[in-house]
C-alpha cells in the first residue's frame, strides 16, 4: 500500500509506492510536520491517480530520479493503460507484480520492527523452510486459492516433530504467515486475495492436567534442595517457563513484595518484553513464595543476575531441567508424566478452588481477561470442592416438595385458636413474641 513515510536519518518525508511491479521510494526535502504531510500526501494521491489512468510519467514527476530510466524500460503487464484493479477484473488478464520471493523479503523487512527476536526467528524459519520454496519463483498475484489449498494439503503430509504428521496448529501457523503475505500483496497491487473463505483447520482442544495439592507437596518434599525454591515459586505464582527462567534480581521488589515480569528467556537469551501486553505484570509474593525468594537471595552469588541459576551461574535451561530433573522426579514419585508447564495450570486451579477472585487470578497469570479461566480451568474446581450443582438441586427439590398436611394435633390447636376472643388471641401472641 502506498504511504507517506519519514526518513529517520534526516527527518524528511518521502513517498513509498509500487509502479509496474517495482517498489519506488522518492525523497522530498520537506521536514515532517502536519502541513508538509498534507502536501506530500496530495502528491502521492496524484501519482496514484495517474498510474490508475495510465498517464503517469515517472521522469516528468520525479526529474533526476535514478528510478526513471529503469522504470521506463519495463513493459506494462496489459496492452492498455488500465489500473491493476481494472486489469485484474478482465477475463484472462494478469497483473504484473514482483516475484513472490522478492515481495516476501519486502514484507519481512517492513514487519520486523514490530516483532520480538524469537518471533522473527520463527517467521524466518517458516519462510525459508516451507513458503518460499513453494511459491518463490512465481508472481505474487498468480497464487490462487487452489494453490493455497494444495499447499496446505502438502503440509498435512509432512512429518511432525512429536507426531507422525504436522499438527493442525502447526499447519495453521504456517498458513497464517502465507495469508499475511498474500493479503498485503493483494492490498498493494489490487488483485483478488487468494485466501478468500479459506478457514483454519480445526484444532483439538488442548487439555490440562494440573497437580493436586497433595501431589504438589510430595514434589516439593522430594525434589533436589537446589530446585525447591524454584519449584515453590513456579507452583504458587503460575509463571511461564520463560518468565521464571529469565527472572533477574532487579525485578524483585522486596519493599512492595512483588515479582515484576518484564523479560523472558528465549533459547538461552534474555529478551525484553513478554508474550503479550497483559503478560507484563506485577505478581504479589504470597508468604510461601516470599520465603522461597528470601532463601534464594540469602544464598545468591552477588555476581549472578539470575534469581534461579545453575551451578555454573547461568540461567536454568528449560530442556535440561525437564529431562534431567523433572521427568525423573515424576517417575520416582510414580506420578503421571506431565510437562513443567502444568505448574502454571496447577496454580490456576488451586487459586480457583480456594475461592480467589477470578479477576485477581487472571492478573497474576497475565491473562487479558477471565474468559480463559472459565473456559479452561473451571471444570477442575468442582472436582476439588465437591459442591458442584448441589445448591441448584436443593432449590429444585424445595420447589417440588408438596406442602405438609396438618396432623390431628395441629387441627386441634387451630380449632382452639379460632374459638378465642380477639383480645385473648392478642395476649397469647404477645406472650409468644416476648419469648
């Protein structure tokens, strides 16, 4: 999509647009302010209008531009000077656009500033391994819905990391990046998006297997002493693996009794920011957590920034801990094999079972709202409280119980009361009230 942008080095405005399948950037000498933006936007609007009606003269509009010569030598994709939108609507007509691989690099470069390092690595891996090899040499506008569906079918046959084939979740993630690329290209070059009415694959609902309070206590009593404070904090804060492994002493607020979640550990490196905006939070240290943090602080290495570290002073490696500490411990205790991430689910279910406010629990866990709590965790609360539905059953039973029939003694009492004079009945009621 054509835009007015500002060059950071000079603070001046330039226009960014595509012409005949080539990305063009033309610099101005105007500094970035409201009035100058209106002027440059007006110029861009005129350029786009002339491109659409076929009257755009690059050299005349931008005299001295290095792009003018190379652009003039390119042939139009259609025989008449129609806009890309009009040309795309003609039967059999093709829109001249960049190669998919070239446009993908432009898209990746433009999106990179808003991504975290780990996400950039993930996207780059998917592009290089799956998407670019499949579509790289084709014009981006030539990719059709049939191509998209065929690509998805191809992905479904590839072997997965922990399963026979790629899971629907993994396939949807790859397709999501392809969708973003093709939708952006369709928006810029005005052709029909290939992803129309292509829905994500249905995914199996993920299940959670939290530990009971008894199991939590057995784990804390049995685990190696140098990991007891670590596991106590995991179980009673619900922190994610990357959050607790990346926790540094500078983010422990002893005065206000808070753990500040500000960084995560990704592939052994600390990364500023968190998984989501709501994940950046302040977690109150409950008494057992505060005791674990205090004990950890007492035995800390002053040169080590990590709250929980290895014997060599580095942060805890998630894979190493899982395979060498966690799984052997579960086998020893004869507990079902579960990932360490289940400690987060355990914290949520225990807090709910204790009757804590769902809003407070969502804040501690870093959820944007309470919807996930009720959708994922609430089914475990009845299993712990054993009160599920009993109040409702009681209400229904009371409503369906017929009124009791008076006994002979009741009938005799009623007859006697009716025979009393009004003043005698008042005295009797007054005596009953005084008692």
